[in-house]
């Protein structure tokens, strides 16, 4: 006699994947718009009849995919669509974000005066070891982390700049306060990078997520090097539009960790 065999059944879809599909469909259909806060884990657990751990697994996968982003102490929010960010002759962070309908802000991480490294000295036409003001921080759009930045300025020409940077939430306003009414971009280089653990933590993305790193040089109204800047944009949150050429000998160094 043939051995008894149990009927085959189709493998069950994990519950968290079903929750993920439902929430993703809710977002795609407009039930939750970009920037909206999702219900709490407890509320979602009641909606789907599961425990909070199962809901948390679905939300974590959605965050890794860039569909949502968690904000510590505030909840989980639907990710905004990528922001158009033109890199033209006059690049202004706040102007670009407001033009895209976003609310810009900055958080300073470190403002210090130190010796320039070799790359910074070359870009700013300084002697090795000359002092620079270094400004590191986080750029946000609608309170959502968008990019990490490091801007370096010649210290001898701008002795009062650190105080101005601490008073103003804008590089443009800070430079204007110390007598630089305008500046223009000389060149920009863009490259792809993967987020380090510290970058991922600041930007609220997963380690190894794609970044768009720009290296640029801005000039004062007299054509003198004014700001050597490096910015690490979260790759799924911006669309960079380039409008400037880059000289072949433009210096480059990636030291943000």
C-alpha cells in the first residue's frame, strides 16, 4: 500500500509582510500623504490584531526601503518625495528648499577654528597649516534629516565668522554679517558614497544606504576662494540638478564619518 501523505498546503505569508503591503497600499492610495504621521505601534497592533513586535517588524522594513522614517520620540512618518536641489552659480540651501515647498533648518554639530588639512589649504589657496573655521552640521527639510555638511572658511579673513554662525541659522546670513554680501559657486563635484554608521544615525537611514556627496568651492565677490564645502545628501531624499563644470584639478577629500 502507498504510504499515507498529507495534502500539501501553500506556505503562509508572514503576518508582518501582510501589514507592510497594507500600509504601503495606504500610502500609495493617498490615505497617508508625504510628511503624515502614521498611527502608533499600539494603534496599528489593534488594527491588525497582532502584537507590537509584528508591527515593528513591518515598519522597520518600510523604513529600510525609504517609504517611512522614524523620528525619535515623535513617531513614524511617511517619507517626503525627493526634493529637487539645483546646484547653480548661486546655491542657497534655504532658497532651494523653500522653492520646493519645504521648510529648511540647520543643526550645528561643531564650529571650530583649526589648522587646514592639505586638501582644504589647496582649495582655499592657503599655506599648509593656516587656520580655517570649520562648520559641521545637519541640514533638514520639514524637520526631516536631508544632508550632513562641512563648510570650511579662511580664518584670517573672517575672524568674526564663528560667532556669526552661532547666531544665524544660515551661512548666507552669517557671511553677510561679517561683510561678505554675496558669493558664487566656482565648481562642484558629485560622487556616490555609502552611509557610514555615524552618517546613517544622523540621517536616520540604514548603514550602507546610498549617499550623494558633493564637493564644491565658493568664491567671494572679488573671485577669491571663500568656502570649501562637502555635503552628504541622503540619496533617496534629493534630486541634484547640476549646472556648473568642474576643473580637472579640483581637490577632493571625504573625511565625514
